[in-house]
């Protein structure tokens, strides 16, 4: 490769002579994507337009009937609203909490490493495990947390009280996300140019003004990233958490989109409806991703 | 405006000493430049004056008032940072007015001061822009604007021109000098660039290894460097430093393989001892009757003048000749004369200047 290199041409040394070697190297990853992503997605796409009989022996093309049915159902509307409220509330609380904790820990004179390690632990747990911990803590009559609530006069029974079940799910999710947000805000705080904070100190920005006028705006790119990541987490990855805590109950009070999807697919055996719901959920999250990319591109300074 | 006084100010980081106890007085309205290689303690000293670092000992006074215990914002100072440190999310106008807003000045007063700085620095077309949309020179100018709107008692500059290209640096240097002339505010300016130091300073402080080597006007420091370090740090190209020896009688200085040079001030006390001989590049003059013979290794033309890199005995030196065309070629030998008044002698061990 002599002379000048045009854009898009590979760098010298990154060039494979044969055609088969690159494909061979890509094969394991492609296989994983095909089996665990492409195949189920295509299957869901197909199922969304077909209706099978009860014995799985025959199928019939039903067009948009599943879509119409799902979108028209009151249960789906309920789950959608619940999920939106759950996602927004969880993200907002865990963002605010993670930010506040990160700022507080950065401001410490000593013991920073200790607090960083402690606040990080919840993130190291799988959602199902942290949910199991909370179940243990908030089991009526015997749980430590439940006991405290009884002590202050709350009659605690999330298995019956919709509001309490929702609060429990909310608290567990926030607890877990908080660690993640804390981690990212902490890293972002440490990577802020020190001279900017020094300039703020010289300008006389202290305490709350410093946080509001300087630190929070400077961390906007991190916030943007975390909003999308948190929302995605809440939409998708909270299945295990809800399954362990409440199984969507009582009376659908904690049945979010992802949990309803599971119920319809594996309890009600309504493949069509589940396929439609998973497609809609995927659309929602893809939309979030696109939004994030758009905003990020606009924010990146020239 | 105010005086700045440092009494035995020092800084240790753990066991390492970044600044040995240092005292310095800066007069009201004076422009003082701290200059030295990186790690010499100049930035540490400036940051202690600003209150961004706390001294390990000593006292800092601004306007006669001890500020050791005061927060940076309470010291009535303004600082310009090397990387400008403008708030990227605020417009130029917001950057300029932020400190004033925090001080709860009246809106009319803020507008007056910002407009004044904008006029002075020609920032009018940039007011609505964000720092990300400005060039390096424009950012630098906004950073200066942010400093002057505060009408501080003391300006601190931390290598403000280091991130600019050479042309812009020369331009901004002139602007800073004019700004100081107009405002007359006491200024402490840190740089590693000796040209900046020479051109800007009313008084310069040359620092090395956490201590002050010499304080004086640029002319004094250039003409009478207090140590071999200062001699080798200032001037472009810097002074030639040659290993030499005082003759047995103490009347001449000897460089190996070369004719002895007479000393205008004999050194009987150092007779026979090793010294460092300092010669400015312009002190070596081509002369057919010259006492030294040198070999030209390399010729650099700067347009109006030439730098001749030459071998003198077993050592090397640089000559600066004010000529546009060279009658010599690389490899030629050349006779040069050395004026006895142009000799600088330094102790070979301590580097301290010897009377000459």
C-alpha cells in the first residue's frame, strides 16, 4: 500500500490477505448474535402475526389482530402507565441520589475509598439477589425493615397492599440503580478539569451554588447517558427483581410491561400477544437509544 | 491594587519539598514574573498566593493583610489559568459576569463592568458564544476579561500563553503588557518561557529546584546572572558555559586547548581552581587577530542574524553574528576575540557567580 491513504482504507498492518480469516474470527460472535438475538427476534416478529391452536399443531395468519388486541386492552394500558411511572420515578430518584452521594463522597477529606467501595456493592449483586435480600428484610412480621415500619405505625403487608408492593419494588430498584449512578457520577466528577473547580473557587462559588451552577451542568453528558441506561434497565432488567419481590401482584399492581409479557407468554400461553409486547418494548428501548445518540451529538462541542 | 508580601513561605508534599522558605515583596502596581523550568516551584508559589494550596509554613500578605486563612474568593484576587478554565456551559457574557453575580453586585454595576471589559478586550462579537465555539486566542481573551471584571487587588497568571501558537503568543504578550499599563494592577505572572519573562517583567524572579535563584529587572538578571543556572536559562540562545580553570597567578582564565583570557578582576584566592566560564553568544566576535580559534560545525540563519555552532577546544559553543550572509562554511576554522568585560565566572561546584 504505497502513497497516500484514502479515507476508509485500512491502516497498513490491519489488512488480511485471505477472505476467510476475518469471517472465521468473527464467527463465534456472529453465532452468539444469531442464536440469542436474531433468531428470537425474527421468531417474535413472525409470532406477532400468527395465531396457533391450543395444541400447537396448526397456525393461521391473523395480520394485525394481535396488535389491535394488545393495544386496545385495558391491562396493557395499565401496565404501560405503571411502567412509565415506575421507570421515571426510579430513574429520577436514583439519579438524584447517586449524584448527591457522589458529590458528598468527593467532598470528603478522608475515607473516600471506603465509601466508594461500600456504595458500589449493591451494583455487584444480580437484581434477583438484591430482591431476595429485600424480601428477607421486608417479610411481614419477621423482617428487620418490616419490623421498623410496624414500629412507626405502618401496617406492613405488601402481599395485600398495592401501594406497599409498589413502594417495595421502587425502593429495591432505586437501591440497585443508585450504586450504578454513583459509580458513573463519581468517575465523571474525578475527570472534571481541576482548574474549572479552582476557577469556581476563585469566583466564590461555594456549596449549593457550586453544585448547581458548575458541577451539575458539567456532568450533563453523564446524566444523559445515565437517564437512558437507567430507563433501559428499568424496562428490561427488572423482571427478576419483580418476580422475586411480588410476582406482579397484588392484583397486577406491580405488573410492568416486561412482567406482563412474561405472564402472557408463559402463564397464559398467549404467544401472539407476548410477541407483540416484546416488539413494542424493543421499539421503546430502540427509540430511547436513538434519542440518546441525537442528544449526545448535539451536545458534543465542536 | 495592593502590595504582596511573602515571608518564609514554603511547601512540602509529604517528605518532598516543593518550595524552600521563600520571601518576596511585590510593590503596588508592579508586574513580577516568576520564571523557571517545570518543577521549580513557581506554580506552587502562585497557587499558594491564590489560596488553591495552603502553605506548609510562612505568611502571605496581600495589601498588608495576612490571607493565609482566607478562602480564595475572599482574597480579592483574580487568576488566569493555562487552560483558561472557562465554564463550557455558559456563554461568554455569563462567564464574565458569574463571579460578580455571586458577589451579589447590582445588575447595573455588573453590566457596567462587563461592558467595560468587553470594550477593552474587543469581546463584543463573542458575547453570545460558548467557549467551545471560540479559538484559543479568543478563549484567552475571555479568561482575561473574567479576571479584570472583578477589579481585583492582584492578578495572577499561570502560564496563560502556553497553549497558544507562537504568533498568537507574541500578540497576546503585547496585549497583556498594554493591559497592565492601562490598569496598573499588581500582577504575578508565572511562565517557563524566558522570552515572556524578559519582555513582560518589571522585575523577574528566576526559580530552580524550589528556591529563588535571582530577583531583579530583566536587564540586571541578563547582564549579571547570579548563578550558572540563571546564565544558562536566560537568553536565546542561552549563555555558553565552558569548563575552565583560573591560572596559577589568578590573573587569567584558561579553557583547555585555548589561549588564556585575561581577567579584569584577578582572582588570586581561586588560583588554579576549576570555574565555569560564561560567554554570551554575542560576546564572541570574529576577528582575524582574535585570540581563539574555533571550528564551525553548523550554521543557522535567522534572516537578520546567524547562529554559528562551533567547537572551542574540546567543548562546544554558539556565536551570534549580526549578518545576513555568511562568509564562512561549515567545517571552516575561524578566529574570534573575547572582550574581557564580557566574561562571567561561576564557581564550578556551587554555580554561584564570582566577581569579575
